[in-house]
C-alpha cells in the first residue's frame, strides 16, 4: 500500500526489532502475561522514564492484590503501564487507582473471582483529566483515546500479572464483557450543571481524583422524545430496574449503581429546575418492581429486601438501592439525550481517592513530580 490509498497507509520494512517485538508478544501470551493483545516491551529505559512521575521508591508496595496476593510495587505498576502503552505521566493515576481498588468496601477479591461480568471502571476527575487528554465526551466508552484505552488496560494487566487474574482459573466470569480489556472514562465537569462526583464526596473541585466502580457493561438508554423530566428519567428507571440484574435482589444491603448522562441531558433537566439529588431521588422512587414480580426468579433469596419494604406484601415495591445517594449520577458523553445505565453486582462499593504525593498532599499537575 502507498500514500495514495484511501486509508493513507504507508509501507514499512520489517526489521529485526519488529520481529523481536512479536517474539516478545508470543512469549507474553504463552506465559499468560497479557490480556491477549500485543504488549509493549517494558525495557529498563521505558520503566525508568515512567518512574520519574512519582515520589515513591520503586520497591515501595502500593497494595497487595488478590487472589494471588501479589505485591504491587511502584515498579511493577510502572512495568504493566509500559506494557499497556501508557505515557509516563499516567503513572500517578494508576498508583491511585490501585490504592482505591484494594479498599475493603470495594471487595476486590470477590470482584476478581466472581461469575458476574463486572469490570473495573476507572473514572478520572479534576484538572488531570484535561492535562492527560482523557476523553469525557463523544464516544466516551469507545475507542480513539490513548489515555482512556491504555490506563484502563494497564489496570487489567496489573490484575492479571500481579493479582493472578486468570480466566477460567481464578476469574470465573461466566461471560465477562469487553470492559475487561479496558474501561476508563473522564467526567465532563465543564459540561455539567451540577457538582462532579469527587466534589460530592468531599474533595475540592481543583483536586485531581479517580473513582473505581466494578460494573457491568453500559446499557444505552435512548429517549429523544420525552418532553418532561419525569418521562425522560422514567425511561432510565425502567432500564435500571431489570429483573435479570442483581440490583433489585440485593438492595437490602448497601450497593450502588450509576447513571451516566450527556451534558445535553443534564442541562435540559437543570433547565426544569432539577438538581442531581432530584435525579437520584426520582430514580430511587421509580426504579422499582413489586415483590410479586421478584419472587422465585433472578436473585431471589440472596438478601432480604430493605427494612422499609414489607416482605409479606406482594404489592410492596423494591428499589434498586437502599438509599437515593447510592444511585450515582455522572455527566459524560457527546451529543443528544442518550443515557447509560451502569449496574453492579451489588457486592461492591465504589471508591474515590485524590491523586497525591506520598505525603498525602494533592498534586496540581503530573509535572510536579519533575521538580
């Protein structure tokens, strides 16, 4: 192929270095060190370059990752980041994400070994999202952005190579979903009429942060016709209260689910005077099913219903979460009034953490590490 082809392709000669690259990939695949896709060789130079973007020692243990209980040192996090194709300045995000996913409420052991298809959705907030060019708008869950693709993938490689996540051996997901290759978005704070998630959780708007939530694949909600917030969010409530999901059956203990909506949708709702809390309360009240529909199917019997639901009343309605605040609302995505339901297994809670120096001081920029 030449430059005149429709794709603007160019011809390259395969030299010894390219042949060595594929030999390295073959080795990684045979040893189970990859997600099945080619990986970049973690050369000493590349890893050393990445380690410039942290003030931690390379042998410092960031976390112990189940089920193998492997020690995720700073160096090992950097190695997997290089293999995933990350730029060096992505390292502070990944270190923070690893710290987040080992918090007890996240239940990483359970998420690593479950039959549920959940994948680790990394959401990036604050100035670092803009600095690293993390996509938060058009095709936000799709392809096309190096930051999203490689940081999400790096987390999966860390779980594989340090945590021992092996399909059919320790990872017992019946089907899984494509987010188990990479699952990473930015929150569209500039496009939102409401406070972003990390601010809701007590951090300053100028603080860069990450949120980890282990969730199913996004389920699109397409409503371009509704003329009122009640009708529009009714479509979301219907989608989120599905009989085949875990939400309705496990709302008796604390669990979370998320609605992701575009800036256009959020501003449209805000023009009607709706706050983010209003959206959460509406979904809490309307994303429900009566007990008669839940009995003897799905996840029936796994958990008693919430205390405010009479288990003997077939007409009593069960919500998807025990509290309105456990329905998370995030603004991200491109044009038109699409929404996405992000449902979880119900055995995990999301974790938000600021990106900081070793001493706990929030960073202003990844360049802070370079002095």
